[in-house]
C-alpha cells in the first residue's frame, strides 16, 4: 500500500458516524418523544392497564413456569416399573 491509501483510511475514521447511524439516532429520539407525548396524553388509560397486566401475569407465569419445579409429567420416566 502506498502512503495515500493510509491517509484515506484516517480521513474515513475522522469523519465520525455514518449517515445511517445518525438517522438511527434521530429515529430513536423521535420515538422517545412520541412515546412521552402519548403517555402524557393517555396517562389514565396506560396506568389503568397495569392492574390487568399484573392479573394476566399470574396465569402466564403458571403456564410457562409450572414445568420447572422438577416434576416429571407424562411417560418420560426411564425406570418405570409399572409397565404400561
């Protein structure tokens, strides 16, 4: 490589973020602002949902976490002496 090739690499690194990265940061900022505005306008509705979300969490935790107690359900036992 020549000296010019190395200087081009340095210039690219000194430019900073790409246009795509800047657009992503702007998009995230706009989404945060929109979320805050929606929350302030609809605070009563959003806070009212927390009651239902906590009630919904109970059956969901039961469904998804019930099998992790160490119980073996069904016929997956290796040493089953009952014979089926």
